[in-house]
């Protein structure tokens, strides 16, 4: 049975949130990928080398040839950064408002509409074959790799073997390594071209190797299920195939925002005081891709926006600091105006914003907390 992608790691919203991509992005179409950071390059590790030798014996017993294993592990090595990232994954709760601020940002919507138009013919053909709306497939593509811009370029054999050796989730990652070898044996891709996130999620829509074996399709008919190339056709079709085989019902929407006067069943309100959503069986099908209400709402709402739908009507309450999203954006803009780098002013108080707040507080001789506040907003206004 294929393992739910939720089990693969906490970096599900790669946002291209790698979601899941987790590693350096590929460049825009037609440009070279970003270089790997030093900690995601192979490093000498005697324990890892010994583990690989023993694994190769186990792999031979499963029928893998020495020639395949030599090819797969040529240039592969221990990636210290994969271990660090895996061990540092913390369970945290991001509010739905913050999640959607990133997942359904204006940039992601506009790029999604452009990607939808650019690949309209392929998406329409995928929808006809699998019954999954083109905008849903496009939205998953957008959340998983920012429409192919952030697919990751970490060698999958190195990533999965490193994490199998590390042992925290050794059995799981060894199963992914075995699946990756099966992919190589089938000839869908070379070891050199089999790249993905630091945890081994691959391609435009971030399939783990076991999910690839179970659901990937050759939509272009070239004899290979190629989810790694610039052409996203096989990835988009594979995503639709995944949803179709996991309960997607053609002709049924995913759900949507509940208006105050509209009775509905299956209603959820992930953030107290925020919008309420009705859900259908297709909402649950999306959760088979990532078992998170926020993710499924993100996919559904982004799909609606790509198709021309409006933003959510209901607002969200102030956060625990008493700030609305507009307040947080204004605070970030104030920090930027004072010379601090917070990245994009999106209303999400992340590490860069907290670092900037701390630096501002230090400059002003205030207690350094890194926390936003209405008083801080007034000082920055």
C-alpha cells in the first residue's frame, strides 16, 4: 500500500511552501538550477559508507544487479544537511490565515492563472482522462513546487540513503531508497537526473518514490514516466491519477466557504472566529495527498482563485498580539522603511520579521522579545 505523503515530512507546504521541495529551487524555465548549499553536498562519513555496503548486500538479495547499484551510488554520499533538516522539523501550528496568506498569495494566484493558460491543452486532456478539474491539479502544482520553479535538485539516492542510515525513520527511508532503485531499473530516469527535495520528494508535484511507483503515469507516451523534466505533463497527469485512485468524484466540487445564511453539512472552521467551509468527499481525496485541513483548503481555494473566483468573504480575528493582517503588513512595511530586511510584507510573522523586530528593539533600547505588538506598530508608523 502506498504511504500517504503526509508521513514523508513536515515540510509539506513547500510553497515552492515544499513544500515540500525543501532544497534549492530549480531556476525559471530555461535557466540553470540554484547551486546546492554545502551541507547538502556529499561529505565523508565512515558509518554511512559501512551502511551502504551492507545495504547493497540486502539490495542484491532483492534482485538488484551490481551494475544498477554501481550506477545508482556513483557520486552519492552522506548529506549532513538532510539529517539536520530532518531532525529539526518541529511540529508547529500555523493559523489558517497565515497559511492561506502564503498558499493563496496574489503572486501564487497570478502565476497559477498564467501556468493554467500556458498548459491549458494538457490540463484539459488530463481532466478528460481522470475526471479531476484542471484548476485542482494546477493548484497542487502551485503549492508543491510553485508551478515547477522549486522542484529541488538534491540527488534522491543520496537523500534517501542518508536518512535511512541516520535511523530516525530508517525503515521508512530505506523503503523509499528501494523504490528509487526500482524507478532506475525501469529506466524512467537516470540516477544523475533523479533529483528532488532533501527528503527525496521529486518532480513538479513532489512525489515520494513509493507514490511514484504506485501512481505515476506516462501521459506523453514517450515510454518514460518523467516527472523531472521542464515539461510538467507527466507530473500533472500523475497527480490527477493519484486523486482519481484515492476517491476523487468527477463532477463534485471540493467544498467552499459557507455563507452565514447557508446551511451546509460537513462544515469545518479550522481557525476560531475565521471563515467556515463546507466539505465534500473530494476534500477528503485532497487530504490523501496531504492529510491536513489547511492544505486541502489551500488547494481548493487556490483552485477557485485560479479559475477566477473571489477571495474569501469572511475575515479572520486579530492574532494573539491583537493585530489584524493589515496591522501585521503595516508593521512589516514600517520595519522595511527603517532599513530592516523582512522579505515580502505578507502579514505572516516569520523568522525574518522576528529578527527585524529584535534588531529594531535593540536599536531603540527596548526589551528584545522579537514579538510584534500594537505599541511597536505605533512606533513604526
